[in-house]
C-alpha cells in the first residue's frame, strides 16, 4: 500500500506527473476583455501559483464564438487568444508545471444574447429549461437550433482548429469537455438528442459526433496528449435527465476508448444524490474502472484522505480537485505537510479582477504573516 498515494509520481502515457493531485477545470469568468483572451497578469499568475499540481487542466475555453454560453470565458479560436494562452503556458512551464487546456462548446446551454440574436446550436430543438449567465445576468435558456449536417461538420473543424491552436500555444495536451450537459453530452443523451439521422437514435449514432471530433483532433495532436471528460450520472443539472440508456451509452463510449491511446479519461462522481434513480450509478469510478484499460482520473468532493483511498484501492489513478484549488494554490504542499486548508469564497468565483482569484495565501505567506 502506498504512503500518501496521491503525492506519488505517475507516468501518464509518456508524460511524467510529479504527483497525482490534479487541478480540475473550473470556469472563473476572468477574461473580461473584448477579445476574450487570457492574460499573463491574471490567468498567467493564477495558473503559475498552482503549478505544483501533477497536472493543471484549464477552465473550459470555447472553440468558436458559437460555443460561448457564459460571460468572460476565454476562447482558443483566435490568434490573440492563442498568444494569450502561450503566455499562460510559459508561466506554468517556468515553474516546471504541466498544463492541458479544456476545449469547450456549450451547445444549447447558451442564450441568443451571446450570438447576435441567433439561437444557440444543439443536436435537437429542445430547451434545457435552465439558466444562462449572460452579460445582463441570468436568463432563461431558449429552444436552440437543431444542428444541420453542415453545422456538425463546421463544429468538428472548430475543435480541430482549437486543438491546433493549443499545440501552437505550447500546451502539454488538451481535454475534450464531453461532460456536464454541454454539446457532446447533449448528443449522448436520448432526452436531448431525438435526431433520426446518423447522429441520433442508436447509442453508436449518438456517440458518433464525439468520435468524429476525436478523429479530427488527433490529426493535429497525438492521442497520448488528449484527455476526455464525462459525467455519466448527471441528472437534473444543466437541463440533463437520465434515462434507461444513459449508463449503457457511457459504457459503450468508454469501452470503445480502449481502442484509442489517450492520456486519460476524467470522470465525475454524481453532482447530486442519484440513489433513488433505478438506472443511475452512484459510484462512478468503481463502476467504470473495470471497463477502461488506460489512466482513469476521478473528480467530485475528494479530500486528501479519500483521494489516497481511491488510488490505493485501484479505483482511480489520479484525482482532480476543484474548489480546493480555488482557495489553496499550494494544495500539494498543504497535503504534504498536513496543513490546514483555506476556505473558498463563493461570492468571487465568477467576478472579474484579482479578488478571490490571485489573493489566496500560500502556507509560507500565512506563516510570515503570523510571525509579524
């Protein structure tokens, strides 16, 4: 049995991680500039502060203007955005950190306010009946536009181009955000995808768009530098509802990914109690571990003790932490020293500027403050 398993190094398909403490992707809405680009003064400092993580996965970055669904989120589709991310990557690399970028398209989880009055894109014209965080505050989502075959082809190319930009920016890899009720998840789910063409109906058809994107992306970045993220038991959030085929769909996808040489698959434990849903799975890592031969990363409310346990028992190889990384830039060092963890301030999760973003102290800062 490993001592402090989460702090042990890990070989992730050719990339040596110094520990198994992964910084999860988190929307922070700090790209409040006209070009929606990250800057070294904000995102550069933020990610550099957290470079002791085994791997940083950035906040979701939209692959095109059509992929936007939240205010002030950075993209990876323009030259200035790519240049901005290059500076961020340099900040992390100079601290010997590893960093992947998460590629994002929200699909129907958006609002016409982001698209010059045009409807958001989705597999089918079904309103998620959720909220979109627009420049004027939260607004109800609308019935989206069902994507044409041409829309699908364009979106596949947008992911390919974004991956190419990520390579140009110097990222160590990418994560495809196929989770949390966004575009890919909308295709997977039979309650949000009622198409009757090659992209709807059967499980294989509903997974087709995802695998076509994966095939396009691996033309510009090696498979071993591609991670993918799924949330199989998401129910009631982001407009998603599970049905009898939901888990079977993810089983199909994850088994099929054994034919690909990916960096990892990244799974989320349920966001809510799904024990009362007969076709849901309450323990995601435990359920899917036997189905996948590669690196499995798990996320969802872990602390040091539970992370050690899930690695020691072989249920996962890596554990990603979200909110703990908001308020503890030196989370790894705190785990190493069994130091107290700082509390996060939810009021500043999505506000602009440095407050609640760059001002959480590291242990050494706290100690020097106490010694004054």
